């Protein structure tokens, strides 16, 4: 019920062009700096350096909204390639992530394929991972198909799969790739999305376990303490080496737990949003689930 009220409000704020232009001009306010690496590359790299200092790695998410032309897609891909070069230049422990819609998927899947291939080639030369983010249901098939084409040539590219989507278990088995397992921020019809939270949690654990047992590198993206503990117990029981997986968390979420996991010898990677579209990213995070609003405010107060 609350999401029906707050969701449209934050979606409106996310797409309001006047507010977007103002946000780009003003830069990151306090709330933004907690959850976004930076609007410019230097800000983001400074954020990553801070994480690296205490043993946390990062995946820099190259944000791109309102991609309406092929040139828009090229520009976002260029920015991502620039970030890869700077990660290497500063010898940072980092990788990159992006949405395929930010590099032209809605315009033409071939454009997204061409741009992702460019990014993947540069990252491969630097021995760096690239992760394709997952998006809403209508885009899943196109995302998987483009990923599959690129992954055939560049195994350093991985993909995010959502535990609340029925088809994810089949995609995981079919693709046999590096997978970032997420619970899933999107929602929709019962034929596509798993609704009961308990079932989503069970599916999440199943996806992680199957990908690990298949010998594939696994990015365990969760803030759920119960799931974290169960994964640790499972990997210890099955004697799965810690080099085969990493824990991922959003920037600004559970920093103390992130540091605890590092001290325990686990690889922890922080999802660091980057780019001029930070404002839209932040508003959409708040629109996705009402709980994010309270979580965001609480995190600000605990700073």
C-alpha cells in the first residue's frame, strides 16, 4: 500500500528534467555522498580509494539514463572505458558494472552488443571483470541474449540474475557464467515474479549454491544477515575456496558488516554508483521499495 503512494512520487522525481539538471549543477548533497561514489570520475575514484584502504574492493556502476540516441549510448560506453583506464592507472581494486539500457539496448540490441563488446575488450586487457546489471521483466530476454553473445568472446563479463524471477534458475544453468545473485528490486505479474519473501530467499540460496557447485565465480549481493551466515556455513561445509566468490553490498549499506567480513578473510565488493545520473539512480532506489526510504534516512542519521 505504501509503495503505491511513495513509488509514483519518487518515480516522478527521478524523471523530472528540471530537478535532474539542478542535481547535475549542484552536485552530490549529503544523502548522495552516502550512496553514490561521485558525479565525476575523480570523486568516484577517491571513494574507491577509501574502500581499498581497509580492504574493500568496488564495482563502479556506470550510470546512464535517458539514452535516446546511439551517440548517447556511445558516450556512456566511453565513460565506462575511461573509468576502466583510471582504475588501472591508480592500481585500484575495482571492476565495473552497467545496465545494457544505458548503452542502447532499448534503441537496438546490436548497439548494446557493440558497446558492451568495446567495454569488455578493454576490461579484458586489464584483467578486469564487467558485470551486466539486470533490469525489469520486459528487458530480461534481450539482456540475456546480448550477454550471451558477448560472453562467448569475453568470459570476463558476468551477469546479474534476480532471485524473485522464475526464469533465473534456468538462465543460471544455461549460461554457466560469473553470476551476481540479487534478490531483485523489480516487481510485476505473478507469472514472471516470485512473490512470497520466503520463496525468494530460498531461491536466492539455491542460485548461489548451484552456481558455486558448478564451479562458477559467484557474486553474492545481499545485505541479509541470515543469508550471509547460511552461505558462509555452506561454503565451509562444501570446502569451497573463498577465491571462488565475493560478497557485494551497496555503498552506504551495512559498512560495519562489510568490514567484519573483510577481517574474516572474505572478499567484499562495494557497489559504487558513478556518473551525472546519480540523482535518478537515488530516486529510483527510493521508489523501488518503501523500506528504502526509512533505510536511507536511518543511514544518514547514523553517519
